[in-house]
C-alpha cells in the first residue's frame, strides 16, 4: 500500500467517525511539529510526548471527538499532504472549528513524521 493509500484510508475512517486507527498508525518514535506560538506548539519526539504535550491538553477543553472533512490529499513518495476541516464540541459549550494542513511522512506503514499547520489564534482562544 502506498503512503497516500495509508493516509487516505486513515482519514476516510476518521471522516466516517472512527479516529482510533489514526493513533494506532502513529509510530512510537514519531516526530510531530505543531507550528506557531500556542500552548500546544512545538516539536514532540515520540508518540508518548505528543500525547502528553498536545493531545491531552486539547482533550481537557474538548467535550467529544473531532469530526473531520478532508478537502484534499496530495502525495509524492512517502510524503502526504492532507488539507482538512475539523469541528469539535467544547466542554464550555459551543464548537471549536479549525482548518488544517498536515504534512505526513509515512515509514514502514506508520505515520513517522507530522507537521501540522492550523489557525493559531483559534487554538490560543481555547486556552484563554
């Protein structure tokens, strides 16, 4: 299966309401970069560090899973670029929306590297 096929299947399942396979496909030695200047921005050098530094802080303000709608997937070799829109219910009420562009490198069938671009003002508003 190509890198594009792997990422496309993961995002299709996420669009269908099941994001569990996405995190199963993340390599333990993942490098995840969240761009910008937000409480979750920076580089994580493992899946565990990403979960602690980025995922758990987001889950503390969310009240459910993120719905995902893919706009476009482009790939070259082991690099896949996914442009997508997400909406997530907030614990304080309302819905958090953001548009993302993730650059994903696939290695040995796993997501080995992710660089996430997003609206940093929207993320900062989550933590104020």
